[in-house]
C-alpha cells in the first residue's frame, strides 16, 4: 500500500525556502526567497493536517481550496494542483509572493495553533504557479464562443485585471483603461521587485493580452476620454482605479524640500528597474543614495519604502511609528526582513514638524499607549517634554492612501460616494447607483490587500455575467 503523503507535521518541521543573506540582498532588487525544489515542496505540503474545517481556507478572502492543492503537491500532481489553485485565484503566483500569509491562511493554520509551525502555504503556492508557467500549463484565454457585449474597465490593477480575466473567458469584449504606460497598477509600480519581480507581473499581462483583453494605456479618464464617452462605448463599466491620493502630514516645515510621498518614491524606483528615464531619481529628489532616510508610517507601504531605501544606498534608514511593534498594521515577516537588512524601527514616535528649508530633521514626539480607541487598539498619547529631533536628508510619508474625488475628476456628479470618498456599490453585486456601472477593489473598500481586490474583481465580473444571463432569460420568455 502506498505510503500516506500527508499528516507529516509531527515528524517534519516547518522549513521556509532558503532566504538570501541580508548583506547580499541589500545589493539588488531581486526576490529574497529562493524557490523550493520539487522534493522540498512535496515534503512541506505533506505537513498539512487535512483539517475537517480548514481555517486556512476560511481566512483566505478568495477561499482558496488550500488543503486540496497541498495534497496534490505532496503527491507530485502539480498540474492538477495548479488547476485547483487557479480555479479560485486569478493570480496565485502574485498572492504566493505578496499576501501577508502570517495574518491570513498561515496565521490560522491549525498545526500552527498547536505549536508545530504552520504549513508554508504561500511558498508552495508560488512554487506551483511558477512551475505551471515553466511547463506551459498557463494557457492564453480561449473563450468557447465570442459575445458582442463589451465591458470597459477603468484601472489595470489586480481588481480590474481579475475581472478582465473572468469576463474574457466568458467571451465578452474587454477593454482595460489605465493612466500608466504599463498594466498592473501597484503590482507594477508600487510593490518593489524584492517582493514581486516585475517579469512575474508582465507574464500575466501578456497572458491576458494574448487572450484578447485590450489594454488602452496612457489613458487618463476625464482628460483623454470622458466617463460619458466610455458609457456610450461599452455595455458595462467597471471602476477599479484603486486609491492613489496620499494622506498628508501637517506641522511646521511640512512643505520643505526632501519630504516626499511614498507612491512617488516607489514608482521612481520601479521605473528605474524597467530601465525608464526617471529625471526625479537621477537628480536625487527621489533617490535615497547617501542620505539619512526617515520613513513615517507602519504599514506595508512603509516596509516597502525602508527596504527600498536600504537597497538604494542610504547611509541610515529609520522608521517612525506611533504605536509599538505588536500594534503595527504591517506584516511582522516584513518587519523582520527589514530589521535583518539594517532598518532601525523607532516605536512609539510621531512627527511634530520638520527643520530646514531643505529638510534636515524631523521633530519627534515620544508616545505611550493609552486606553483602547473605537477600533479596540490602544490609542497613542503624547509624552509631554520628551520631544527630540531625528536627523534626516529625505523624509518619506507612508501614511496610507485615500480615494481621489472621482465624481469631480470625471464630471459625473450623480455617481454616489460614501462620506470617506469611496464609491458606493452593492455589497454582493458591486453595482453602483448608475445602471450597468460597477465598482470593485480599494475604490470601494478603501486601501486594502491585493487578494481582496482580486476577490472583488471576480465577484463584479460574475455579477455582470449573471445580469446578462437574467436579461437573456427574460428576453426568451
């Protein structure tokens, strides 16, 4: 009888793919984790306990069928594992790299709770899909029949692209409009290469285009084409712009040179990795080389900024965050990686102002944690008389993102938004108050995770297809 390939978590310990040493990974923007070898992937997948109630699956926004594709991997049936993975996740090769698994699937793994160390779900997911691309299992989209209906998608980020994939597979004519010169949104220009190498994104973009998704790039809705023209041109519209407006900082000196937005800093760095001409980088404005860098914020964007600054050759990199390590929103795995690479985290600190016409320092207030606020997190309080100045030549604001005022930008006042500026859309269908206009991703839920945007995009696509089916059934009666 064949040996049971699963339930090996007692005899086999958790083992992540080999991580490159910090002194080497500081020198480039390549991904820091090596790939699993086939036997190692099978071994680690075989640690899964095959729970009757898989918490890894229920805590994944896409409800990926994780136990099944782990079992198939352990049995060496990788193509089937890929097909199961792809069935619920449009971009498993991306989620395997950038999802905060420590907060989602892996963080809720039953064997992790029992003290045996989680199954390395993200690393196995990455291995499965990378193998699928290498083996040619990832095929261009081939609809069984073409349909005349067209959908215009505004935004080529993960939400828009997930919807495009699903709609194109159903045979609809899909056009994706984006303000940038490459598709991918923050996957391309926001997330650094050491977390997500850009050829991974470009391969998926090529697969979508080969399958008939039309990319309309360098197209700024409201300037190059109006919202009204898009509604006239397409049967359905999906708004998936994401949120790009950076939260700002006030205080004395906040307008000084050398205080920059995280999105500008990261975009310049990523453009440089593509070989683009980036004057703001070459001039030093968005380049950390030789500078004392202070990053303000504690989320994943802040982690991207500090680790990018290290690789650009900053003389020092400090991260100011107003709460402590246990209460920060960013991935603990990312904090550990940053610390290994030489980043100094200054917990319980907040900026009060800045010195110098060209920034020379950050006026810092020391904080302590008081009583919990409305969210249940302990609120930071200022410690009076404990201010000091942190030297800085470059300050990067990584305080999160807010939605742009789309009704104003696009001249479509009737589009309903919430008091936070996000678009109002039906919880299940994602349809807005405007007929046949849908919205998905961060522009609806606020700044969130890539995996949530993928889920929203898939759900919106399914709602459009259901509306078409319902309309066809009514017409046939």
